C-alpha cells in the first residue's frame, strides 16, 4: 500500500459548503493527548459547523482543557459533562444524537487529523448520495506521535479496500464477525443515523454496529485511501486497535472463551434488532438472518475445535439468561 502523504496529493484547499458538518467526540481522562487532537480541528481546510464533546466523568485536567478550548473556538462547541459514567458506546451514542450537522465525523481523544480530513470526507459523501458513511485510511503512530510505518488498513486487511454496500455473502459474514472500519476514521450521513440508533445494544461497540447497520440498510460505505488520520496506539486506550495486534502474542484459553461468548451475545442482539426493528419496515432484509446464523455456526465450530475449558458452563449460563429474559 502506498504511504503517499495526503499533503502531496491533489487536495483542494477550499470547497463549497454545501452541507454542514458536526464532530462527535467523546473524552475520558484524556489530558495526555487531548490538546493535539482538538488543535487539529483548528487546522482543517473545512472547519466544522459544530463540535459536540461528551465527557464521561474525567478526573484529570480534561474538563478544564475542554472549557478553555470552547471559550476561544472559532466554531460552536457543545460540552456535555456526564453526571454518571455511560461507557464508550453509550457516550458516543449520546454525542451522535446531539449533533445537528448534515454529516457527522466521529472522533477519539488521542489521535491527530490531517488538515484535509473533513473536506475530503464531505466531498466523498457529496459525490455518493446513497452512502451511509465515508472513511479514510490512517497512519499508525505511537504514544510519542512517532510513525510506526504501518497503516490501519494493512492490519485490518483492507488492501485493496472493500467498497461496502451490497457485499457478497461471504463478505457480509466477515463484516458481522469483525469490525473493519474504525470509528475515528468515519464520517456519517446524519439522516441515516436514526435507523441505526435505537439504541445500540450494549454488547456492540458503536462503530462496528453503525457499519453493520449501514450494510443491512444497503447504505454504501465510501473508502478513501489517503492517510487523513494519525491513529495513536498506546497502553491507555479503551477501545480500538490494540497495540498487541502488531505483534504475535499467545491468547489464553480464558480470554479466548470470553471473546467467543461476547461474539455470540452480539449475534443474538443483532438478530433481535433485525427481527423487531428492521424487518417490519424493510422485509427484503430477511436474508441477513441467514448471514447471522452462518456466523453463529462458524463460531460454534471454533469453540468445539478449541476444546476450551469452562466455556460450556459459561455458554449454558448465558443461554439460560437469554431464555429467561425472552
């Protein structure tokens, strides 16, 4: 994959403001890297029309940093300081709901944006009216901001990138199993969001859920190969690409069991959402039942092949809990 800098590509420095742009950002004890990220907003060739920041109960200097930025920002900043901790997915869902722009860019607290990011993603959505989202590639950096000479798509195996929207069956199955689009690189079309936020099940991470729902609803995803985000890997990150992904590391049987159980819970929550929220409105999406059941079958085969200790007891406990709730 080419690592040509976006600065070297033919990106216009100005664009017509045909659509409004909001940024949805979530923070939690992020003072170490926060200033670099919010300052990169000021350098955008296309400034946002709104910045929504939801802080999930920070106890460091994050809140004071945000208040100071909001006081001097050239664009409107809406701050929401949670009185109780919501967690990453609920907090992002809250931020997305508060956004009013035509397009909404998701943002983490510890990355850096290239000046052309908002402009390029908005141009992609302008040019693809059926797209639910657009996303970019990203350069991986370490905690000191130094390049790791790897890109996000390389470790996510998006080379060449897939154009989402009406994927073949085997790619749909893979998409349900694994998140291939990182939220920090995404811009969403807000008028499609209401069909995805209903609410997001707690078993899912927000970005994975949004991409899967866009695919189910047949909203294409546009992939921009430019490195418009510097995605930071560091020990303190809550979600996202784990630094261990870059290296081979043995995973314990306990950890493997836990991940398998979490995946099955996600499948069941998606089936419930499909049956009760989507099929009554879009009956032609019924074939996604087959996609999800195939993913469940493959998961069961992996569990049986792995001969994991204690998984059957936990599996039965979870299945019993789900049956009782139902």
